C-alpha cells in the first residue's frame, strides 16, 4: 500500500489514477479558435487606429507649415522681410522658414525664424527624402485646380495618392 487514504479523503498529494493533469486536445483547439477570432476582430481596429494617428500627424504638420508661410507673408507685408516690387511676399522655399531672414526693420540685423524644423509629410511614400522634399508646393501664381511649384511657396500639400478616412484624398487637405 502506498499510504493514500480512500477516495473521499484524497488530497492533491495522492491524485486519482484516472484523472490526468493538463488540457485535453479539444480544450486547446477551442482556446486557440477563440484567440484567433479575437485577433481577427482586433486587427482592423488597430489598422484604423494607426491610420487615424498618421492623419492627425498630417493635419498638425500642414497647420504648422501653413501658419509659418502666413507669418512670413505677414512679415513681408509689414516690411520686415525685404522683397522686390514684382515678388509676392511668400517664401522662395520652405528652408527659408527654418533658416530665417534678416529683419529689415531691426538695425541690429537680427533674424526672424518661422519654424524650428520642417515637419515631414507622414504620408510621403519615400522616407529617404529630406523633410522639405516630402511636400508638394504650390506657388502664388498657380491656379488652385492645378497646383504647381514656382518662384515662391504659397501653399503645401501631401504628395500621397492615398485617401483619408473621411473619403478625401490627402493631397486635397
């Protein structure tokens, strides 16, 4: 005799010879099936969440660059940025917004800066491009229906051909 008591008083030290420990194959298959169904349900939600975050980043970047362009134009209209009579008053490139321009009204030749850095277009297909090159530029002389780059930067838009969650192409934001 092994020293175990009858079936009514058995403890974990003396397991039943008929009861095996662990999961059965059916229990494992059911568990895996439930986890797979949950993963299939969560995956599209995660993709939408990632796209929504990138779209928010695009909106923020567009707002920053456009506000900097408008601030440059306002400084130009106020005479703080030197310009020729035939120029529009908009920056010649996005890099000028970061590099700064000399304040024409300040005798100490201080610089006016409009951006700390040029944000990248999060929807740009090529991640090796410089941040300024990830944006498509529209000049002041360009019509809104067919935006084209020119002598100045009047506006920026995404070069992505994708469509946002709102159904509008990114380049039209």
